[in-house]
C-alpha cells in the first residue's frame, strides 16, 4: 500500500491549505468562554442560510443524521406526521437517509433510481403513494440534484412534504435558479469531514422556509426546550458545537471555489475516460451536480479496482450494500429492487478530493483507458 500515487482521500491534506483559518477559529472559541451555542453558531447559521437563498433560515445541529431525524421528529410533534406513516425514499442511498425515517417509527417506501442519474426515479413516485404517505425524502446523491416538476407535482397533489437529504450536494443548483436546501420543505446538511464542506468532527444543519418547523427542530435539539427551563417536547441534545461552527463559517466562504475545483476534475474525467467497459456518470454544465463523488460503473468492478490499485490509484465504493440489504433492515430484504442492486454491484468512486489535481485526473483516466477484462 506504500506506493499509492493517487489517494482517494486524505483529510489531513484536504485541510492543510486552510490550517491558519481553522486554527484561528478554534482558538477564538477556546478563548471566548462560550462553548455551547452563542455567536459562533448564530454566525454560521446565518452564513449557511444566506448561501441557500432568500427566505431560508438555518439551525445548526450535531450531524447530518440528526438533522434528518429532527426534521421528521418535528413534523411528528407538529401533528403533520405520525408513527406508521409512510415516507417515499430512494432505494439507492447511504443508509443514514433511511435510519432517519425508521428512527421516528415512520415506514420507508423504497423507490428505484434511474440508471443515468443514480437518483430516485421521480416518474415512479406517484405509483408508490398510499393513503398513509406523508413525505418524499429526496437524496441528492453524489452531489446531483434530485428534484423536478414531477416530484413537486406529486407532492402538491397528495399534500406531501419534500425533505431533502443534502449531505452530499451543498452548493448544487436546480434549473440554474434554486439551490439545494431551498427546494423542499426542509433540508438536512452534513458537514462530516469527508463532505464537500467538512468540519473537523461531526456537524450538521437544517434549513427551511418554515419558521414553525425550524423552531421545533431547534427546541428538539436542545432537550425540547423553547426557553430556559421550559420543555415543550421530550427532546434530545443534538446541538452544533461552536468550534465546528467557527471552522465551518470559515470554510463555507470557499464553497464556490470548492464546487469549481470538483467540477474541473470531473470535466477532465468526462473528457478523457474512454473505455467501453466503463460507464461514466451523466455530465452536465448546469451546476446541478457538485461532484461529491465521481462514480463510474462497470460489471468488472473488483477487477478494475484491483487493476487501479496496482497502478497506484486508490478508489472507493459508495456503497457496496444497498440499505434494504443491510442486516438491520431484514424486513425489507425481500424487496425486488434490481436497479439498486445492480448499482451496488457495479459502482466505483474515483478520486476527486482536494488531493486530486486536474493533471492527476488526466493520468488516472489514461490508466483507466488501458483497463481490459
Ligand atoms: C453523510 C451522509 C449522511 C449522514 O451525515 P452525518 O453527518 O454523517 O450524520 C446522511 N445522508 C447522506 C446521503 C450522507 O452522505
């Protein structure tokens, strides 16, 4: 493993260019005497909300899964959903999306993805709606917007909330006009260190246009307390750490640059990879994809990964097991989801982090083009 020339991801390397700003942020909090909530958290919430769009507000929380769990829990507390209700979910996602639904006693209804976008096939939504359906959980997987007029029409027709899992797509733009986090009724962000804007630990946020929903999320994340020593919900402790907030306020100022950097790497892969054994991801110039991952597909996945590793190229698989096939989801293991399972068998993520330059991408593409069965 010592002769890896192209690492998949090295978080130390990712954060090295930002060291001065990160250290200054940590120090500011350490010296402030304010270690829970306070100005740093408020400042980050305002910056995030401003980056998402006008009329949107943000509440910082502990991580992306908690952001999603709190959204559904808040809808339950507000009487908009109740345990046993159904939520339409993409079958092809990271399991955290599904855990947020099941954690609240809601029932995930798995819907197959499209093979071109790998995102939920919105044409199948209406077919999956029952009288108990209350929401659509849309996941902008790998950084690609999953939202369209069909999804909006189904939501409006059946009075469903649209909840965005925006863990992977911060900064992505639908239809050159609306930023992810402002498309649905509420959105969850993750700032897990490997995400496009990563904290130096766990962090997350909820965005919404709906002040009532945000107040419920904020209270639920703070023991269910709306004001001091007054608890309206049986809440949790899911607050955003001010150290992470301070680091994120700084890193968020580089969001546009980060999107542009990833796009440039993806553009090189798109232009240079040419191998009939490899299917490249759908490529667009519209800004609806922020390339959290650059995911190719091949029926010869293990051979390709082996071949690349021998030539110094590290890859990853996001994700090798579909959520409904995980041991903890046994009750859903019998579902017939062939597209999702094909994706789980065939996807390979190529390097696209800050460790990957455009020259690296060109060289990785050259190596991929020589891959044979
Ligand atoms: C990372 C991720 C989450 C969970 O975020 P955490 O901050 O790790 O809890 C949820 N959904 C998706 C799609 C993710 O990629």
